[in-house]
C-alpha cells in the first residue's frame, strides 16, 4: 500500500455513499504509461504508474492554474502538468517547474491505493483508516483452484439501484428470460438475513431444468446439460458497495449447494459497484468458478454470456433511473423480495453517518 495523502482535509461526506472504504477504481491494465482519469465518489482522480512507487492517485487538479493533471505526463517519479509543466510527486507534493520557484506551493490531495486481487483499489476518505486489513477478503482471487473472467460497464444510474437489482434476483425471470431466468425463481420464496457485516439473501430451487446459461456451464463442467438439477442463489452484500453471489446447479439429489464439485457447476458472480456521481457508477463484473479452471475458452464463453446478461441489466437500470428523475415525488412500493436491498441501504446509511462522526 502507498500511504501518500496525509492531509485529512476533505469535503463533507455526501449523503449517497460512504467515503471511509476501499472501492475498486480500475483494473491494472487501464493504468499504463500515461495518466489515467476517473471520477470516483464525486471526486476527480488521476492515477499514474511509476517504477519506484507503483500506482499513485491524486486529485485531478493542478495547484498552479487548475488544469487537470491527467492531461500531463509521467516523468520519473513525478506527474507533470500538461499546461505549464508543474511537476508533483507521488505524495502530491509540488516538486519543480521550469524556471519557477514552487517549493512552497500547496500539495495536491493524494489518496491511498492498493493493487490487489487483480484490481486497483482506492480509499477516498480519511487516509488514517486505510489499512489493508479493512479490505474485504476475496479468497477466490488468490487461489489457483479458481478461474476468473470479467469486464467493466459504465452505467447511468444511482449505484444503489444496482445493489437493489443484485440483492433481489426475482427480475431474472423477466429481464434475463433467454439466459438465466426461469419461472421457479418467482415460485421460490427468498430468505433474507444479516450475518455480521453482510446482508444475505438466498433461494434454493430443487428439481428444476437448467436455463440456457447453466446448460452451457454443465457442458463445461463435463456434466449432462439436460439433467434435472438443484439450483441455488446466495447474494451477499458488504460495504461499501460489493455484492458476491454464490450461484450454481448440481445434479438432482446430490446435495445441491453442498454437492461434491464433480457433481455440480458452481461459481461466484463478482460485483464491485463504484459510485461516480449521484446518477452514474462504474460496474466491475465477473465470475469466479471452480470447475474446468484451466479451460480458457470456457472462461471466454462465460464472460461473453455474462456480459450480455449484464447489458440487459444496464438497459433496465438506466431506464429506471430516467423514470425516477421524471417522477421524483412518486413513492415506490416495498415487498418482501426487496428486503435484501433495503437492509443493504440501511448498512450504507449507517456507514455514511459514521463517516460524518469521524471527520
């Protein structure tokens, strides 16, 4: 971890997202030899990579004339503004500027950054709390017994709408009818509980036919695609905005979720949801699986299929956001299937309140 950014001055926490938390900011491949700009939690950030310190993150604002530092270039261990050549180091301290004396210039705000689990993470809040131990553990990302493939979508809706969507999978029957949806999802009651720092919703569907996506997965696992299966969905929300969904199918009568790996195709749907603005977010999606781990072609096939599924979510959520903006005074109904999203929002609200107490 890079502990640059000792200045604790920051704007008051907005009402929509926690700041004292680790968010996925980018994939390592997005940050190469040039500065990389991304807005996260309402803050314009520039990321850059140097040989000595790896990836650093600064507020995307030059203290000289306010130009975006992301329009500049990396020189040694500094980021050079593309407007007048002011150079700042990885901690945000002004280093030099041609023919000018700038050592007393104010520093640029720096952010703690960690490159771990195949992602670049940023802590936009008080850097005093930004320890690696505060990261949610992801054992699948550090094990050779798992394969992972995923992608990134920019979605024009409040990030909490995506959390609602993922914590209640009833919509699969309708939004994803050609891939993962089936009528048994509607017919099976959902259970919601809180376990420590997680909100968990679950459905167990016994003796069902596998929908198209899971027929493909069964083939990939070397199992008969037309077999009757026991299917499960276990959605786990954790702060600040992550949802991990254990999903899978097992041959009927082999133990369902607890079946031997040889009798099932199971995986974790990975969802890192990073707010950009109050009505937009970055959605890092993927799937980690424990079957046919060495099959790169299957990883590509699953990624393509999953990308199409999430594109359907994207369209629905953006249309939902537009409607909510058109009718801001409309009260929305709450049903028992909404409990997972509602409890997740309550956990977010409590984290925001804690942010404010520690500023």
